[in-house]
C-alpha cells in the first residue's frame, strides 16, 4: 500500500486535461528551469553517493540520468522527489527548496516506481480512485478522470479486473496512469520499462511521448540506451556520484561516435553494465 506521507499535500485537480499547466505560487526563472541543483552533495554513513553536482532541467523536456548501479542517479531522483534531504548544496523544484517546502513540491509530482506496488485487493479502477483520495480528490470527482486515464493507457476494458489478472505490461501502464491522477507537472520515472518485452516497452514509450507533447516534464533513469535515445531531450551521464557531461543524445553520439553505450564507455572508461 502507498503511504500518505510519501505523497504530499492535495493537488487541485486530476486526470489529463490540466497536465503541464502552471500552479499558483510557482516561482520559475526566466529560462523556465523547473529543477535546479547547485553543488548537491549526498552522504550515506560516511560514503559520498553524490559529489558536488550542478544541473538544471527545463520545463517540458525529458531529462534522463544515465549510469550503472551506484552512479548516484537514483539518489538524485529521490532528492528531487523530496524523499532524501541533501547533505549540502541547494535543490529547488518549481522554485521551491526541497528541504523547506517538500509537501508543496510533492503534491505537484507524479512518481512511477520501478517495482509493482499496486494493491492486489483492489480492482484496476479502485487502485486509481483510492490513490486519488490521498490528494483529497473526492470519489465523484475522480471517477470521470480515472476512466479518462485508463483510456489513455488503453486499459478501459480492464477497469473491473483484479491486479493479478493483468500482464506485466498492463501493470506498468496502470502504474503510469496512477502517477498521473494529480495532474503532475513533473513525472518521475525510475526504470519505467524494466522487465517488459519489446512490444510493451514501445507502448509505454508512446504514452510518454504523448505526455511530452502535453508539456509534462519527464525525469527518468534507465539502463536501456535505446529508451534514452528515443525519449530524452538531454541526458546527464553519471559516474561515481559525479556528472561527467550533460547534452542531447544526438550531440553526444555525433561528438563521440556510436550509441550512448559507446559514449558512456568513452567518457568514463566503464560499461553501463558494470
């Protein structure tokens, strides 16, 4: 089950119609950088997981963090999500400090986890309605919007099905729909297609591209270089807690040759599989 404290304060709406719209109280720079990290450091028990990094993410882009396990990318995503406070440095989302305004930030985020944490005791549509209630969205208001979301991920015919009746690809699409119930301005995706067959993976890519078209900002980590190449406007290549470079996949591949796997090897001397 999802914990209420993991989600944050209420959002003013639900469904797809308002995706990408600014909220009252938003304080963004003229360049529309929706996330900014300055000299971010994160230590765990004396070990430095993230070492003095700087980056900014533009409103409406798909930004990817690439690196093997232990590179620091998940730590960065959890800091942006207000689940891990920085040890040092400043991170702002929507112009708000993640340590000072976590509830205000989290109410405007959508998070699609890598693991399946859907409630098996509820039907497909009940999973969405209950999740919407965590944002103080009333059932009568959420029913219409969650049906719209089910149609968006092509699960409208499975509304009354139990979770164990869904395939792995269907569960991933339902997790995507659930992450959209509060009209998030930023959608955070941790390895969104891990474990999916190629057809299901491309189906998720299609939906994420639809969200990009609606001006939703997407942040993702991925081990699939084809995924980053197809979805990301820019990527941050991470190694041992540092950012080696930030650029578009096209520029990186043109500059260094080959695909992003080859780029990573040339820049770090390591394979993404390490």
